[in-house]
C-alpha cells in the first residue's frame, strides 16, 4: 500500500501486512515526522505528532527511508517488483492501557514478501530494519591538525635566527652585549689570552747529549708556529721532565729562536747555554715580530737530570703582540 507523510508529503510503499488492525506508528525518514498508519480496511484517525512521541512504547513504530512518487510506485506494483527501500524500527508494547508494559524485543518481526518481490529485496528490508534501530546521527568529523604545515615554518624561522646571529658574530661583533660572553669574538678575549692559544708545535724531539762541561744533558728541540692573525714577539716556552710515575722532576724555560749545534752543547758550559736561551728576541731577532703563519725553531736544555727520567712535555708560556 502507498502511504504519504502528513508533514513533507513524501510517499512510501509499505507492506500492509506490517500494520496492526488498530494502526501502527510510522516515522518519516525525510522529516522525522511520526504519524499513525492504518490498513486499508481501517478508518484513519490522525493524531498530533507530539502526542505520538509521548506515547512511544505503546505501539510499534515503522521508520520509512525511501521516498518515491506515487505514479512510480503504482507502476512498480503493476510489474510485481518492489524497488523501494525503507527502514523498519519496531518497539514491543502493550495494546491495551491496563496491560503491563513488556520489555522491548531485540528481534524484528518477520517481514512478509510481497507478491512478485525478489528474495534480495526481502533481505534488504530486514537489514535496513536493523540499521533503523541504531543511532542515525552522523559521526563528528575529525579535526585535522596543521603540524605538518607548521614544521617547515618553524625550521625556516630557526634558520633565519641562526643566520642573523652568525652574521653579527663575524661582521659586527661589537653589537654583542657583554652579558653574553660565549658569543663574543676572540678579539675581546685577547686581553686575557697570554698569547699561547694560537701557537702550535711540530717536529718536537728529545735526546740525551753528554757535555764535557756539564755532564749528561737532555735537549728538547722543535718548531713553533704563529697562528695568530697578527705578528707575535718574545715567545716563551717551558720544558718539563717527568719520572716513571708521571711526577714532574725538572722544569726549564727558554725563548724561541735560540738554538745551538751539538758540538756547541758538548763544549759550552751550562751557564753559557742558559744565557743564550734567555735571549728574548732570539738569535738574529727571529723571535721578534713573527708574522702570521711563520715558524721558528726552539731549544730547551735541561741539566742535573734524575735517574728515572721517563718522558717530557713542551708548552707555550707567553708571547707578546708584534708590531
């Protein structure tokens, strides 16, 4: 049979066998209006939708999903095919007011197939009727975060900050405040640098030489390089002798640029050797205004050696800015 929604005038093809003789509640799937539908032989009694909602549970409610035109449904019935789809939602209740309410049944009443309907259509009705019992509210859409878009922006900002800091450090170090000492350039640290931070050594060796005047001597020699951006003068070095336990047993200082030949060391008294090593400017003024990247030789001669000499070290003590 064809029924029509009283509110939106949507038409549905409903199996009249699903309706009770006293009428059944039906719900429009388009506008959600609830009204009472009666079999063809019964007189239709219309009641307000609000009253039918309040009396929910007293009668069965049918949920209608598919809306068709009246003419199309008549043609479908004439051909014996039922192509409309609808959802059925049933609620078990008492038929009379004085009868106690019965618990709602989870099972749906069997739906009789109309004449000419295919089994697939009947199964579809049962599946759609079960879906009608579930909540029809649409799921809440998830809110997509924009972290993937924000990450490149954050990285770009960090790169700009680091680039600006590097430019200030190398191009305008005077703009760096004194409260941030680790960002200050090396020019501001020169006042506390004794002039040894950028001096390096190479070809350093140590050997014993037997002197005719001073006995056994230990001679340390090598090369020192000025890695400062400006000339350096009066480079002072220190040699240290350690015993087999790593304990310092002898220390001797000498200025770079003062060297002696092996024969001179053997024949010259220790006082003469020490006097030559104390020359600040070095022999031929090699230790004066040493240019950046330049290298000069050095020598440290240690006398009165202990018996358990094990190793030695060399380090720079100081240097002065050149002219």
